[in-house]
């Protein structure tokens, strides 16, 4: 999602999303939920710790078993898969790494319209792998709201939820959104969903609240400053500012990352989701492929600041922010430019830069 500043106090996204945000603003309490899933009580508190996105858009990536060994060597305990790749799921079995399992966007319509397909999806993509694979969440679709596929998200989530419960698999179901869903973002405490997303999201939020499942959103401060570097302090985007940049009431922000998350919390509260936790399903910074901002040093600074600060929460919520870094590898089949340069590692498994994982 690329931001483009339209004035000194707001900006909007272009690629991967479109929204208005603000600079100069402010927006507390750990929430824990226990849900009975098929006779099992499952703690779905917003997780402590950092995970990574495991993308497969490359023709030179290491085999899944080597990837899992790499994750274990760095004490990475959570991973997000964009789709149910059999090789990756097999390799993750027995690793004790928790998995966020994505549903392909192309399957949403059939999942929504045919409950038997949801049962088949669970039988094919879940049951052969659990309990060896520690399934943390299933996410129905990636960044389809707003858009033509958005109409299918809620029913797909409901059918998957029912199929998982019928199979006695204790896994919450959610969907992954991007910042295009936000229509008002300044100040963060006034965050609200965009008109073209609110009607879709309101019942989804109610479903998440009823199942005590988190709200997933992709958060990219890089694209904000890339849209207008003259109006956004680099240190605010990177997360290493030593002074407060945005004040919103009693809340003070030194990082754009935290302001964006709290904007989502405010938007959720407006539609009855005030008790939901937010999971950052993607965040990262490109190490190359773009202008002067896309550097190894900036990527290293941003990612390490996210890792270091994730356990302390945001001004709005004191609980740790479950966050998935994008991504494990630079992937050469993605679009040329920065998209190929979000990896923490090269395909030969050497570091692009070092990350201080807990």
C-alpha cells in the first residue's frame, strides 16, 4: 500500500490500498479471550512475539524443510502462509511453529456459497496436517475488501468456522485487510472505516467479536513516507524518533506504525469491535529496488524497531501486538522494484540484514 500525502496532516494510499492518514495526533489494557471450540478451550489472546510471512513467489527459494530449519534456528515461533501449500505444511509438522493458514482469494466465492466445499477444504488442507501442524488461525482471503470478492468474505468465514468446529479443530477464522479500508485517520482516535468498506466490515467485525477472533490488517509506514517524504519525518516512519511527533489527546506517538494500529482500533470501536485485538498480518521495509528510502540500513532500522517495540503495545492498547514481518525471502517472481526486496533473507538463506529476534 503506497501513501501519497495530500496535505501536511494527511495522506492516502495508492498501491495495495488507498486511504487518508494523518501526521500530528493522539489516540490500554491486555485483553484475553478463551473460546470453547469443539470441546477445547483455546487461548486466543493477541500473541506475544513476532512471526514472519512465508511467500513462495520465487523460482530459486530453498526447500520448505530448509526454511523451517532456518526459522527454528532464529527462534521464530509463528509463520503466515498465503495459501495451503502442501510442501510447506508438511515441513511445518512437528516444528512447534504456529501457522496462520491463508485461503486463496479464488476460493472465497465457492466457500461462501457451498458449505460442503468448506468441509472439503478443511478435509484437504487442515485435517491431514493437524495436530502435527500448530494451526493458530485460518484467514479467509487477503486484501479483498473493498472489491468484487468482498461480498463473499463473511459467508466464507462462517462456513469455514462451522467446518472447523465440526471437525473438532480449535482454530479461529478471520480475514486479512489492508489500509484501504480506513477512510478517516486523523487523529488516530477518530479513525473510521471508508464508506466503501464499512458496510462490508461491520458484520465481519460482529462475527469476529462473537468468536473472539482478531482483526488482521497489513501496515506499511514505508509507503506513507515514500508518497511524500518531505512531510513525514523519516524517524517517525522508521520508528526511531526520540521525540513525540504526533499528539492525540493524552496519547503521544513517536512511530507511525503505532499510530496506524491505533487508527484501526478506533475504527473497530465505531462498529462494535472495541474489544477486538488487532494482528498486523504484514509489515516491512524494502532494502532496495526503489529510491533513496529503500535501503538496507532503513530496512534494518525499521524491522528491528518493530521487533523491539511489539511487546509494549501502543498508546491505545498496552498488550503486545502480534506482528508478522514481510517477508522471509526476497522473491524474484514478484513485481520488479521494491516488491522483490522485502525479504529478511536472500534465497541462499544469507541475511539481507540482521534482525534481533527475541
